[in-house]
C-alpha cells in the first residue's frame, strides 16, 4: 500500500505542520510512567525523543514503515531505537510496559483483519500488566465532511514561508474508508506537494469487538485530550486497553 509519509518532502514538513500539542502531553505522561515503551507508527519520533530528553532512562523503540520519517528521527537522536517496519514485519514478546500508536496512525490500518492482527501483536509485545494507548478520529463527528476545497488551511512555516493546504475527500465507503487528496502550495515553491491518503473510521463499539478479538479490554476511553468523556460530537476516540 502506498505510504505518503515515505516522501522526503512530506517528512520534511511534518514536524513544522504538527508541532507539540495536547495529544503529545497526554502520551508523554504515559511514556514517562512506563519503564519501557514501543511507539508504533512513530513517524519523526517526536514523542520518544522528547521522553528521552525529559530523562526517561528505559528502553524506547520507535517503529515506522517510512524511512523518510525515520531519517528525521535518527537525525535528532540515536538514543532511541528506530526500526523500519510495522507489526506485520516485527513482533516482540512481553518486552514493553506501554505500546502507543499516536497521530491517528491507527487509522492507517484499513481492514478488521489488519486491526486485529496489529492489536494482537501489540498485546503480545506487552508485559502481562502492560498498557496500550491509541486514538482514532470520531466517526460520528464526520470530520472528513470538512476535508473539502471550501475549507482550506493556511499557515506560515517558522522561516516565514506561507503555505496553503486544500483537501478533497471522497464520501466514506461502507467499509469506513475515507480517501482524500491533500494539495499543499506555497508561492516559494515551483510545484504543489500532493499526497493521496486513505484512513479507516469505525465506531467505538466495533473497535471494542476488535480489541476483544485481540485479547484486550478497554480500561479508559476519552473524547478529547483533556480526558472528557466520549460523546457523538467529540473529535477523538482515545482508548487505553489492557490484556484480558
Ligand atoms: C500521521 S503520522 C503520525 C506519526 C507520529 N505517530 C506522530 O504522532 O507524529 C502516521 C504514521 O503512521 C505510519 N504508518 C503508516 N502505515 C502504518 C502501519 N501499517 N503501521 C504502523 N505505522 C504506519 C506512517 O509512516 C506515518 O509515519
């Protein structure tokens, strides 16, 4: 499957367009409390390298299929283990107190089969009392309906470069897949940067059946990073789960 994050131009912009935010504070608290942590879909590694910089002394492993993203993580620090791949190429047995999947990376898993396989591998990677933490965008809030050309995003890079980003999302499929094109332009660039992505959306009830199939049980669920309860309009479905 095509991965837009394996484009060096996309990876180079990632941290500039996704600076530290409330979601990172939420996950950093979990990582700092865990003696060992695996971050699946770690991207440029901001979470784990920040944990190391904050004094985490245990084993930290970032896993991602995109070399372009990992190159940025490696350039920041070699004090975290960065591994190219995903949960179909790598497994660990009882090695981690915490497994995270942040930045909506979980939505890159497109089928029930992919999700149960990944959750089972995450459970296998945990110690018996370990914790899994991840989030998906909330399907009932229908966020993709705003990923349209009439909702452009404009911003400025730290060096002053102006950017505009326009998404063009297709309607959700019966399988819960939303495919969209993202076109980023800047007057400083010769050509636009275009990416094509597909994300899976699923209901919390369906997610819980897939967690159960993987031998996991939800122990906390939040609708936003301030830990407010999930409602139909919450932006996020944040799940903390443990082995059953
Ligand atoms: C939106 S980025 C999030 C990166 C990072 N977790 C963060 O919050 O900044 C999504 C990441 O998921 C990775 N990814 C794509 N498919 C994946 C898969 N099947 N398993 C794990 N990671 C995947 C991409 O390469 C990309 O780095």
